[in-house]
C-alpha cells in the first residue's frame, strides 16, 4: 500500500446533477475526484460526488473512533464544485481533520466562501458547528503542497524559494501537489498536478483551451500518466448551438485531445460532462475521441485508474 497511487472518479458531470436512467452508466453527480497516494487521501472538488465518497471513507476508516486526516482541494467556488460539501459524512466526526486548500474567490477568503455555502436559513447548521477540525488556507499559483512521509501533515512550500527542498523530497518519493491558475474560466480556476514516486496526475476541469493549445497547461501537464481534462462540449455545441458556448470557460473533447497530445500525457480522461448529454451521446463522443487519440476515455463514476 505504501506506493499505491490511484485516481477514482466520484462525480463527473458539469453544471448541475443529472440523476436518472439516461445517465446511469456514466454518472450524474457533479465533480469530485479521490486520489490515494500511499497513506494519503486527497480529494479534488466537493460536488455531489463527494457525498458517496464520504460514506465510503466513513465505512473504511470509522472516524467515529479513529482519527482520519483528509486533504480537500477546491478548483474554484462555483456551485457545482462545492454543493456536496455540507453533506460530507467525515466532517461530522470530532476525530476527522480536514485540510482544505483552494483559491481566493474574488475578495472572499476560502474559509468565508465555505461559511457562506452553509449559511442559515439556507442550511440548518453552519460550518462552525461541524465537529471536525478544519484547517483552511488560500493558495497561490507559486505554492506547492508537500507531504513528506506517511503520517505528515501538508506543508505549503514555495516553488522557487524551496526548489531544492522540493526536488530532494520528490526524488525520495514524497507526495507533492502543484498549482496552476487559469483565467480561462469566469473568476479563474486552479488546475492541480499530483506528483508521487515518479508518477503524475493532472486535474484540469473548467478550462477552455485556445487555438494552438493552452500552452501554460501543456507545459504544466507534460508527461503526466493521467490527465482529467474538461470536455463538456462538442464542436457543434461550442460554436453553433442555440446559444454558442464559446467563452463560457469549458472545452470541447477535441480541445482536450489536442492538449493531451501536445503535453504527451499517457492517458486522457474526458471530464465535466455536459448535463444535456445522456449516456448514448457521451459514448458517441468517446468513440470519436478514441478514433483520434488512443488511451482516451470518458471519466465514469466509480472508475478507478491505478497509476
């Protein structure tokens, strides 16, 4: 288990949940990804997918009697990426410690945004009433989160100032999470790269690519073993739909493929699926993408990729 590195998708849908028979194969929950890296549990975004993840973690670790340390990374504070947080079961236990990282939203600290998401009368309890211990911190693009050892707490390092320390730690197999801030989404979004024992996972949701590829992302994702990339639109919906989606901060599946090719990632998971697309439509997109690029597939709820 010491070198286990896996990525499990718990929510893959964009914008709003879409439960029902038409989405049962791919999944209708909004974004949440669980990364196991050695002894560490990392969670990316808290859409409705985090509800199922929370129940599974509670069954596995029994936080009512055992300490449970989790690290949650938010890409941004739009509703579909936060709406599951109030229902995250491990937060209801005193022995749970939640380390929470993410961007400042406009002029609001991340802690304040979380508080607003559970503000009565819209929700029956406040964030402050959650029994778990919470450590909440805004991140910037120049910072790196490092876990050096199986039981270590996350440390915030500086990418240049602490470059030597980070290089030595990564050479020794430490877990490090890098941050790239993208303006290619309203109010901005964080893209994350998880490095562990020579392997890498890139989480690039809610990003709109450009003609000639999104070069900053291409460099950031270079050589990753797996990248989950926003692929919400078809070309037709992006350019010619009843309301064209160009400029809305999301990519087409073709943009995702082009970025994956340019960055030489090994596997590409198409992510943040359009809520108007049922399973049949998404599987048609998957077939078209696989004709263009091998090792490309739809992110599906419950899917685990071992790196």
